[in-house]
C-alpha cells in the first residue's frame, strides 16, 4: 500500500499521515506496537492471580478472545499480517512480542532450560492457532468459537512445567 492509500483508509489527509509517519512501514510498526501492547496487557492482567497453570491459561484465553472480538483488525494485524509479512521490522517485533508473552508466563529460576523451551513452544502454538483461525480468508469472519476451540485444544500442553 502507498502512504496515500493508508491515509484514505484511515480517513486522514496524506499531509497529516506524513506528519506522523516517515512511511507506510513506520505506520505498520506503530500499529503493531500498539496492538501488541494492548494484547500483552490483557494477557498480563488475566495471568495474575491464583490458580494453577491450566486455570490461568484459560483466563488468558478468555481475555484474549474478548480483546480479539473488540479489536478484530488489530488482532488480525498482530497474529496474521505480522506472521506472514516479509518485512524484517514486523518479523522482529513479532518475535519480541512472543518473547514478552513467554517471559510473562515464565518466572526466572522456575524451570530448567527444557522448561523454558516448553513455555516458548506453547506460546508459539497459541500464536500459530490464532494465525490459522484469524487468517482463514480475506472475506472470512472467524467465529470466536473456532478460536476458542483451537486455543482450548492446547490446554494439555499447559499441564506441564508452566508456572
């Protein structure tokens, strides 16, 4: 997309777009950062509190489902566009976001290196499931039940060393 196309889609003049962003890629990076920050905050709030790993995981799933329902475009950008992008800046930001979610779940010193790898594995599965459901097709409107089913299907993987 060109800067003019993005400006039109956003409902702003090209001049206004240019005052805020150097180029379309900078706009995309800012959009990713905003969506990732919101989603991370949702995950952090849901992860806190009492309960075993499965209970906490289920709270996170429900919270992310609510966020996704109210932020459809941001969720698609976060989980689908960034995952399928060829832009190094988006790839790097997505990797950093996944690492931040894994760090939220894993407390330092709680795991052996295999445990840490397990947390990263589960987070990767969650992101892949979200990409698959939310990216089903340009015209598809993913059902929240489909995403819930995919994410809840990963619960058995959570029963091991997540803390």
